C-alpha cells in the first residue's frame, strides 16, 4: 500500500483509487516507486502547464500583432456577427472539400 507520500512537505494522504493506480504502475514496472511515480506526475503537470502558458502568450502576441496591423473584424451588430459566421463556415467548408 502506498499510504502517505512523505518528504519536505510532510505527509500527503491520497484517495484509495489514486493509491491503487500508483501501486499498479509500480507493480507493472512503469515506475520504480510510489515517490518516483508522483515526482514524474508532478513534473509532467508542471511541464504541461508551462507549455499551455507559452501557447497562450504566443497566441496573445499574435493577436495583438494582428490588431496593431489592422487585421481584425468589428462585429458591432447581430448582422455583422451572422455574416462573419457565414464567411467563416464557407472558408471551413472549402478547406474540408480541398482535403
């Protein structure tokens, strides 16, 4: 049984279902120990969060550059929005047809 993970943070109680997952991973040789499994899981979580933050920053940067260059559409009315959606869907249909 995994029980509590201990370290500089002290003990952490894990729900039974999480303990079973960790035990199975260790038993099947995919992790050397419960601590190694948890360390890898936390590092993956941190890496994923950082990658997501980087993607958001890049998207914001690209959006700001487009706005500064005048590449944007103002949707001031419902008719503007509907026309924009129709143009967008037409472009999507064209792309899908070309594939």
